[in-house]
C-alpha cells in the first residue's frame, strides 16, 4: 500500500464537516485503483474520489458512504 493519510488542519476539518478522508500517493495509480485499494484496506465504502496533482504527488479526497464515518476511520488510524 502506497497511501499516506494526511492529517493537516484542513484535512481534519474535511473529516468532521464533509465525511472526507485525505490521502497522498504517487502519480502512477488512477482513481479506480485508488478507490479499490482504500475500500479493501479500511473495509469501507467510498461514494466519490477526487484527485489533485501537487508537484510530483497526487492528493486524494475520498468521500465516504453515509454508513461509514470518516471520523471513526481517522480515530482508528490515529489522525484525530
């Protein structure tokens, strides 16, 4: 797994307000591969993936399904 969760102040605000987890990964993977990897790794369902290319890294915003709370996943990972 080449995903790194981002725990900046903006990322924590997105977790609380929008049920969105923020990750960083390399440029090689596409949205479908990223979505599948996140869903299998954390046993969650994702509604939508948005990506942002920043330098030589790809930032992923993963909007979780309403049945999965981002704050629960973030707490399990030690972000919050």
